[in-house]
C-alpha cells in the first residue's frame, strides 16, 4: 500500500454492501434513484475514509510502501482485518491510497 497515489477503478465492497442494505428508494420499484445512489456512495466513502484516518493508517504508511499485514501489525490495536482491507480499497478507489500488486 502507498499513500496519496492514483486510484484504481475497482468499487469497494463496503460501498456495494451499503447499496444492498439501502432498501427503499426514489422509484416505485423500491430501488434508489441516481441521486440517492450518489449520496449513499458518498456517505459510505466518507465513513471508510473516517475509519482509515482515525486508525492512523496514513501515518503508519508514511511515504513508504507497506504490506497490509505490516500496516495491521503497526496499528497497535485490534481491528477487523477483512473490514479494514475493504475500507482501504474504498479509499484507494478515490486516490487517497494505492494498493500495490507487489505487496
């Protein structure tokens, strides 16, 4: 993982999960309309960014490149690794972090 790098085109699992839980929407089919989807995705990304920053992931990475395992072991707290990885990928999809294929 690298900090402050270009994003990938992958959609994050936490965003997709949030869409599945949305329920009622802006159309008669019960699905969210385009505006509601955009708002939901923005809120979901905001929560992912908040969690990643609150845990100190950018500070741990710094200007270097670390594997996900190195990041988790450097955090100094217990985290749900699967959820953190999804949240980091969501943040990476917007260019805040970059997932390297080498780590």
